[in-house]
């Protein structure tokens, strides 16, 4: 991946799809080669918890189990990044609950001062986009920093 702007801190948002895995792979390689900070973020969509896709009213145990499952996945992602030569001082994993569109486009980058957001675009059909909306489309339209979309 060749970029012309001098970025300092990249945010890669992952959702466990093949597109986000590709975005993660490219971001990890780029940050390693250019000695940059990398924030790897997964957002658990809290609207899914409250509207019944996981459970009508999940118990604190179920939420904790969901958090632990995703944190375990993130730790695996971090381990693979470190095995490929990334620095433990420059590569960080984060787990958040909330609206992925808002967390990725504004909340997280403001807190961590990310100057580039990298995300994979999934191929949702028109009905899925109409019902759920596209996280990547929202982030591209509303983020205050640069966004790189990976297919």
C-alpha cells in the first residue's frame, strides 16, 4: 500500500469479514513499514443487543460473554500482527459498544487522534443497505479525517 500523505496514527475497523481482514492485513503492513501507530477497533453494535438480534434483553452474563469472545478474537489479531513483525508499542486493540457508524467515524478518531481510517467494504445487497445502512458509506461521508476503503 503506497500513500502520499504522512499519516501518524491509523485506525482499522474490523468486523470479522474477509474485507476487514484484508484491510487489517494492508494496515498492519503499512504501519510496520512506516513505523506508525495502529489502532485495531471492533465495535459491537449495541442496537443489535436492544432490538433482539442477540436477545430481547440480554443478561449481564451474556453481554460479558460477548465481550470476552470478541476480546479473544482481537487478542488473536494482535498476536498475528506481532508475529508478522509489528511492534507491541505501536499496535493496539480496542473493543467498543455503540453505533459502529458513529464510533468509527467520530468518537474513536477524536479520542485517539487518528488521521486515517481504513475499513473493508462488504457487499450488502440493496435490501440490507436499506434496512441497516452501510457503515463504510457513513464513515466515508462523515469522518473528519481521511478514509481508505478496501475491497
